[in-house]
C-alpha cells in the first residue's frame, strides 16, 4: 500500500530566505491571503493523493518551523528503515526533534523497523536529495547546496543499495528533487542546466536516451520536475504543455494541482510528501 507522510501547513509561511525562491518581504505583504491559499492548495493535494490510492500519515505541525511542511526533507525512508535528516541551515535544524519523535513513534508502532541518525557533522536533507529509482534499484543523490557528498557512503551502508551522486550547480535547484525525478517506467525527468557536463554524462550512463526527458528552463522554473509519481500517475504543481505531452506519450497521466503558495518557498508536490513504503520490494518488509 502506498503510504505517504505529509504535514499540514498550519504554521507555513516564508519568514526567512535560504534559497532564491524565498522572499519574506513579499510574503509578508500578502500573508493572510497566502496562508489561506496554502491551506486550500494543500488540502487539494491531499485529496488528489487519496484519489490516486495513497494512504496518508500526518505529522503534527509545529509553530516556528514553517518549512516543516516539506516532509520529503525529514528523512530517507527505504525498506522500512529511516535515515534521519540533518539540515544545512539553523532555521530548518529546529525541525529535527519533531521528525525524530515522529519516526521513533513509527518504529515503536512497528510501522518501521529501524531508524538511524547521520554521523556527526554530516548534512543530508532527506529524500529531497536522495531519490529512490525503483526501475534501476539505486538512489539519485544530490550534493552541494544542502547535502554533503560523503553522505552517499552512509546511505549505501545503511540501506545496502547503490547511489549515483550528482553535484547541484545552480542555486535555484538546490535539492535534487527540483531538477531530477525518476519515474516508475524507468524514464527520468531532469533539467540539464542544473548539472555540470560531467554529471550529465553520468546521468546518460544510467539512463539510455529513449528514457531521458529533458525539461526546458521554463518547465524547470515551474518546479514541474518536483512531482509525485504513483504508477502511471504524475501529480505536479504545474506541468507545461510540452512536458505533459512527453509524459503522455510514454503512458503517464498528468494531474495538476495548484501549489503556487509552496513554490514561494522553493517547493512543490514531491517535497510536500514522503513515501514511507518506498523500497526495493515496493513495500514495508
Ligand atoms: N524552503 C524550503 C527550504 O529551502 C523548501 C524545501 C523544499 N523541499 C525540497 N525537497 N525541495 O529548505
């Protein structure tokens, strides 16, 4: 059963700036409308996920940690094990204890079999920078802006699965899930401008040409890459006509849910969710 963790945007806002999408002054100017918008959009996302068959598991939102809604950043979860995140910026480090207690409750309840903290001094921002590719049985890991390159070793050791590490060179695409997304059928959506020529070659080593879906800068900027893929369904905050056609051609069905209030923080559908059933066997063991 597809199980997805989410966090209601009760205290969501843009009150600091840790990526180029965030504009606290602009948010402040329209804060009441934007807060309402965020609620409406998030509830629509929830309804859409449910309609596509997902079972949702909610973490209690907390005051003073507005980015906690971006659940993908809380941990890497795979085969019933959770590797807890450590954030790059102090603003988000405050979320860590809430995520830790959420995952430890799941372990106590038997929904997860184990959880682990990162080694001292290491940063890794969860599934945002470590995306499971079920077709290739490997993790795509992004490093640079938020996560350390060396965290890949810990991911490999803990989950006993291979990783491909790519450096994120454009500050707008600061998490891997903003510029690369593997899909169920083995296709990979990616924005070439977020990677160095050498890392693009690395992508090509793993993804044959017919499986590559390169998006334009315009599509990348809508955060269309940051979608949730459930079987043939691709749920996204905004999908340009060209990308939608490319996906349809390959048999995917695109579902658009307006998530503009979250884009103001640099996030969209994928970052608002965390698969808890993710794994090599496709389910909890
Ligand atoms: N404002 C948040 C941050 O900068 C957005 C996180 C979006 N999450 C993601 N996985 N891309 O950390």
